[in-house]
């Protein structure tokens, strides 16, 4: 009897020991998992949202539209829906030229920015400003951004064809050439799919209506996401 009880007691002791070991192992595994999650959450939080500067004219500013229907607001909403944590900085000024954009760049960057979208030049063309001057201004903007380690997306505009072939050729070419020179992402034509469509523009035939802005944002979104992925590369 003593031998039997001893064997049973030893079995109970070993069984109890196994239970305690399994419990400790489970706790240790859970601790490691929670620690890994905590570290990952802290790293994600430390990164913070990507600050996107949108420097442009009335097309960026959302001329004639409620704030929530403008380009900057709709782009921010689209990026959030795609899972990107961003802060949009609206530096669009109606009527602005490339010279105006260059002159206020430091002010626009005062609060900091991680990436920048540049949409300027339409008013230069409408005023017949020498493309060489517009090019120099855009070059200055892109150079300043590059010097700060801020990746850029350059959105192009096509010159009105009634300005003549020489003007049109020089104006249209400056966007792809400058983008290549400064390693900026090129979005060839800001109004792609919207220009000259009366159903997508306001009464002036120039500025997009809310439906037009939706199309602009949808078309540009992949390039803006690519821009976000460059954030921090130059720092």
C-alpha cells in the first residue's frame, strides 16, 4: 500500500509540476507577445502622421467650393480612407503664380512638412509670363525643398494652345524636365480627365466642381501615396 500510495503521490507531484510549468510558459509567452505589441505600438505612435504641404493656386485652394469639397480636404479624406495617417497643410492661394509660391515658401514651411505637392503655373500661362521665368521659380521651389530633405510631387499644367507653339512647347516641357532634375514625382497634368468637361467644372469652365475634384483626387492618389512612402528619406 505504501508503495502504491508513493507512486500515486509521485504521479500527482509530477502532474502538478507539469501544470505549473505549462502555466508559467503560457504566461511568459503572453508576456512576450504583449511586450512586442507594446513596442510596435510605441514605434508607430512615435512616427506620427505625415505632414503634406499643398502649395498651389486656386486649383489647390478650392476656389468656389465649400472647404470640405476642395482638393486638399478631399485628398486628405481619400488618404485616410486608404489607411494613411496624414495632416494636410493647405497653402493654396487663388490667383497665385510661381513667383508668389516661391516668395511664400518659407512661410508655408514654418510649421514643418514631411512631403510637398506643388501645383503652380496656371496663372503664369494665363498672364503670358515668360516660361523661362516660371521655370526659374519652380526650380527655386524644388531646390529649396530638396535642401530641406522634403520629397516633392510636381503637378503640371498645360499652357493654352492659343499662346503659340513656341510658348506651349517651352511651358509644357518645364514640368517633366524639372521633375527629373530634382528627383520629384511628376503628375503630368493636374486637370487630367476634368479639363474642358462642363459637367466637371464650375460655370467659369476653369475651376473644377466637387465631382471634378473627386476625379482629380482619384487619379492622383497613387502618386501621392508613392510620395508619402518617400517621407523621411531625405532627412
